[in-house]
C-alpha cells in the first residue's frame, strides 16, 4: 500500500474526530473524538517516519500515546467527579467554573 493512502486515512480520521468534538455535546463522546484525532496524528507520524526511514516519527507517536493515556486518566476522573455532583455529562449543562 502506498504511503499516501495512510496519510489520506489519517486526514479522514482527524476530520471525523474534529467533527465529533465540534458537533456533540456529551463530554464522553467528545473525549472519544479527541482520542480519534490523536490516533490520526500517530498514524501520520509513523507514516512520515516510514517514508523517510527515520525513527523520529515513531518516537513522537510513542510520546503522543503516553500523553493520551495520561489525558484519559485525568479527564475521565474529572468527568466522573462532575457527573457525581451534577448528574449530567452534557457540555451545555456543566458550569462549574462560573462559581
């Protein structure tokens, strides 16, 4: 398979993730869109790494996966905390920072 096909797939995945983040109001679904965008960036990093025969893109993808794992842990903890206090995970109904 050509490298350009992987890049097209990365662009499509990133576009789908950004549409999910912009259109959905459920925070958990928005989180899934962010993860989709991060995976698209990883695919692009690895593709460029393979194209140029360098491991720098693979190392960058590894660091992105590490940051994404930490983001999921902290983000889901915040979402669970907000759900326990407000009984909703809708982005429109959450206004904790206004008080």
